[in-house]
C-alpha cells in the first residue's frame, strides 16, 4: 500500500520556520494550497500566512479570515483552478507538535465544510524552539462534530519530503 507523502518546497519550509521564529513565543500559522498527485501524495505549492489582522496568543491563533479567503481566490484563479486548498499549518512554540483537542476539532471542521472543497485536509504543526523545530503532519480520514462540543476525528500521520 502506498504511504502518502507530503511534499514541501524548501523555500516554503524555510518561510514557515522564519514565521515561527518571528512570532515565538506566540503561535502563528496559515494555510496551504497545491494539489494531490495521481499517486495520492500531497504537493504544497503555496503557503498563506496568518494575515495582518490575525490574533496570536501563547496557546492559539486565529487567522485573518478575509485575508486568507482573498489569497485562496487569488491563487486559485491565477492557477486556472489547478491549485486547491490543502489544509492548514500552525506552531506550538516551546512544545511538542502534537495535535490538541482544538486542532482535531479544527481538522474536522475543515474537512466537513463543503466550501473548503477538500474532504481530506492536512494539518501541519511545527513544534519546538528556535532552530529546533519539529514537524508533525497529518491528513484527515474521517470524523464528525456532535452538538458543537463532542467530535470524532480519525487521521493518518504523513511522512514528508522537503525538496
């Protein structure tokens, strides 16, 4: 069976690390666009940052929704629809890159929101400290939300390649 791999361009990887170090000790993040290859590997082509009006705290961040939606549209139309929403990334400064309950809930919401256009989004977390960031990347497989407080989330850990 094919192990799905996440392909991350070197320039995007270094941009994420740079953003993580700028915002540390606060969390930051954003979204990814790209495509799913014929072998089901996920290929990132673009990273979108949190935006100027994002809210950053030590344990969470809320992206600037208007900025991100504008960036999604711009990248989508400039690529003639070949680049799609793949998922999200964020940091856990001074902590391991494990998914929190909120991260899992966000992953379920992304997957079950028809407007996302992606029933199997990825979530990448960069955890650690300056110059020692660790990546954890997962892909949503199944799940749902019950009454806004209870949810179920099944995901698969992805291997990744920086190219």
